[in-house]
């Protein structure tokens, strides 16, 4: 065999340059181009990583729906359905409530407009003390005895019932002899929750943004914004029934889009409603979640899907009362398949209860709209079940200006009467929960045991079991003094956790390991000369990780709000899921021969501090933690009217749509069991560094706020003799020195 010899001239050159073979650097092949640090690059199995998070949640939801399907399949007759109705009523009240005790409405008529054939009374009432609701009561002339009345709840139009479409429906119903009470939902019309007089608009954006904004605050206290919409509607019916010319046996409700959602809620919660027509509703259902996705905050109940409650239940619980569903064929936001399946299942209940003809589904070929065909069907359905004679055909009507239908002196409740907003009521509830936490902290041993249990349950954290800690490698890069492996670990379900492992070239047998978490993804600080390289060159092995929903797996399949809202329907949270991913990475690092299992720490930046706090509290594999830019507490979000966490600025959105609102940072019901300072206390006596703590506006937390919020973990560390292991720092800090301190 011929030997391959190194030419003598090359040997002379190397000797002359005094360079040994070990000192030669491996140079990247220019043909390869720049580094691609995407682990899932050119990986067919995971070629749509932006859908991994939502698909995990949809699959879990489908498991719950399948269990519910089996329950429904066992219902054979009217008695079975009536028993289920009672069970569903209990669950609905648990999910949406508790509703406050009814207090005086204190209604006022602020003006009357008389038109040919009808009059309009401008009404303001209190659905709760000092919680004002505005509306207009449309009353046909010539009522003899008592007339039927409809509550009209409105979709997301900012003008509310003053918009042309809604006025067309209202005036036509009045022409048929029906009284109509149209009210402003929270966030719309004259009931804007965050009205800013300087711009004469909401300071956070139009109705959808407001609903999600205050909805997120409600979720943190364990309630749904839907409660307020339902409460306003129930009290509106209370008002109608104070009018001597309203027939209490002929009460109806209807609404389109968001109003269709609230119509379906009201008809399920209020037995006084005899006829219901929800149009193009956004209520969560199996097909809605898997096609268009979860919608605004008021459409979601915490744990609804986990408890087996879905749209169909809202229809079935009111059987055999007359209900008509309307839908369109090309809805941009909602699922036609879901509407048809809901109708098909609900029809079984109506058939079993001997009222098949009382449930109808009307479709038309259109985008998201109440078409003339649908509007005519609405008039006809109410006329039929209210025993009214005449033609259901739509007639031309006079459209009034918004100014003519304004109820308050200034056009807004907040600037006319002040009063309380949803934030104020939710804050009261939050303060009670926070006080409960303060009381529990007086017995720290018992409290921390409770926190460990409740935090896992409330966040939906699932302890990693039977860990698949043999990662899949999908590439490797060599750099000066270290190399990078592109790895992936199996996650909780049908997804993988992509991460980069930075491993130094040295003779050191065992290294300390650091889990590096950046909200913009694992490659944010991974460039040559970056922060991670500095750590590696100090001898650390660094795992830069994309927990599910970040970096490569950032949600691109649906709206920003959908993953967080879908998770809360299941009793889960994105924070809890990501915390489990972090634990998986920590366990993997602990199995490596080149990492000391007693030397595994983690660094979280900004929003990634939230899952890291949970992971470290739940898993002692993580020996030390640095939290840079963490939200100081969930309490700070609910105790202040305004917050910025979870808001993404929308280019060109102006005052109408300045932000997209997400809830991936939030945990529904968190304050019922714990807050972030409680988790920090759970990490004791392990080392924790809190640097650049943020308030709810993502601004540096004040010394006063830090003192108040951190009092409990500080006292716990001090009482356990580990006071020096908890450091709270402000301003820019040298991260390298902090990491060195953690490992010393």
C-alpha cells in the first residue's frame, strides 16, 4: 500500500513558524457560508416549528373533547339530558362565577327621542354598585297590554349598537312590535374602560385590545372577563322586567360576533330568556381551537375544556327553549365546521326533550357578517316564537347618528359619572387574595409546602417523567476554543426542545453548566464575541435553550393571544410548560460526563425569568439562578391600572390598535395560591441573584416596591441562615462576576 507522506517543504514551514499541529485552527469551509444555528433547519419532521406549541395544546384539548364525546354518547333519553343539564349548570356557575349579589339598579333616563312609530329612552343603570352601564331602549308605539322584549348585546364594533348594521336590526325588530334594549359592552360605546380624554379614545386600543387587556388582569385573579359581560346582561333583563309593558314570558336575546358569544352565555345562565339567537359566536369549541384559534379574553373560561364544557353545552343546557344559530360560509375568524357540529349535537338534546323544531341553524354565503338573509331569519324566528303576526321581511329604516344615541353628557361613563371599572372590581378581589398570601406567609414552613403543590397545579406544570435524555444532534460548528452542537430533546408531547450546547476545548474533566434563556431565542447571544462565548471561554458549558414557544418554536401559527388563552382553557400555562422544558435540559446536563451535576445553574433574561423561577422552585437539579429583568410579581399587574408585560407594539396601529396582547407570560388563577416571591423563597437556600427587577410597566422597580415584594423571600433566606445567598441588585451589573459568585 502506498503511504501518504507530508511534503518536506511543508514540514520545514511548520518548524520555521514554530506551530504545532495542536495549535492549528480548523477553518470553516468557505463553501458552507455563514453558520446556521437553527437546530430544526433542514429537519423534515419538524419543518413547521411555529405550530408546535399550539398543536401541543390542541392535542390536549382534543383528549378532553374525546372524553366529553363519550359522556354525550351515553345520553339516551330526556331524563339523561335533564340530568346533564343540571350538572352543566353547576359547572358553568363555578367557571364563570361567583356572581355578586344583586343590588339596586338605580336606573336613570337621561333623554328621550321620539320618532315615527317608536321612541328611544336613553338609560343608565348600575349592574353592580357604581358600575354603570349605558344603553338605549327602543319602544314601539301602540303597545296594548304587554309586548315581547329583546336584549341586544353587541359585537366588537367600537360604536356599539350605534353602528349602521346594528341599528338596521334594532329598528326592524321594533317595526315587528318588539321592544329592544341595546347596551354597551365593556370596552365599547360609552363604556370604554381605559378612556383617555386627551385622545378621546381608549389609551390601550380598540375594543378587542381592551377586552384582552382587562381580561388578563382578571385571569390572574382566577376569574374571567366574561363574568362582567354576563352580569351586565342579566341586570339589563332585570331592568326590562321592571317595565309594566314588558311581557316576562317573552324575553329574548341576540347578538352578532362577540355579541353572539355573550348571547350564548346569557341564554345559558338566565332561565328568563325564552328565545335566543346567537349569530357568528366566538365561543371556544373543538373546531374553533384547531382552525381559527382561541379568541378574545371574554370568550374564555378558565379550565372550561378541562372540565368538559364547550359551546354545545351552552346550547344544550337551555333545551328545549327556542334557539336559532346563524353562521356564514367564509368567516375569517370562526369555524363553520364547529357551528355545524355544535348544531348536530345540540339537536340530539332537543329531540330527546321533544322539541326538535325549536333549534335551527341558518347559513349564508358570506364573510363575517349579518347578511340580509340572516337578518330576515332573525326577525322571523323571534316573530314565530313570540306569536307575532306580519311579514319578517326587512324594511328600510332611518339610521340615527351616534351623537343622537349618546346617553351620557360627555359620551363616556368615566368622564360623566366616574364610577368603577372592571379593573377596580378585580383589584378589590386581588387585594383579598394578596392578603391571604400575606397571612399564609406567617407560617413559612406550611406555606412553602402549600406553594410547591399549588404552583404546580395552578401553572399546569407536569413533572418530567421517564426522561428521554439522549438528545438528537443535527449539526456541529467549530469555533476558536470551543464547539457548538445543535441538539434537541424530546418535550412533554409531540415536540422537541431545540438548544445549542457550547463546549470548551480544554483539558478540564468536569465543568459547571449554565442554562441560558433569552426571550428572543437561543441564538440572540450566540454570535462570536457574544455573551455566551465569554462564558464558554471562562470554562463553562452553556446550553442556550428555546423552551416551547420561544426562538425557533415561537408561535407563528395563530394570534399572539391564542396559545396563552388555549392553555388556560386546559388548566395549563405556557410558563408551566416552559418550566418543564427547562427541567428536562437541567436533567440532561446532569447526565453528561463533562458536567458536574452539583454545578448546574441557569440565567434567565426578562420574560424568560418567569418559567425559570418555576423550574428552579420545582427542581433542585438547578443549583443557582440569575434572574435579569424579571417581573417582580403578578400582584403588581393586578394592583395597577396599566401594565406593559405581554404587549407587542403594532407597527402603524395608531391609537386604534397600538398593541397585540398576549398571555404567554401569565398564569390563570395564580394569586389564589402563590406569587413570584413565594417561588423565590422555595429556592432557598440555593443562590439567587435578582438584577434589574421590573414593575408591571417593565420599568425598573422602585426601592419601595422591591422592599415590599421581596420582604418574604429575604426573611426566609435570613431565617434559614442563607441570607448571603439572595442578592437583589439594581442597574447594569457585570454578569460574569455574578455567575462566578453563583458557582463559588
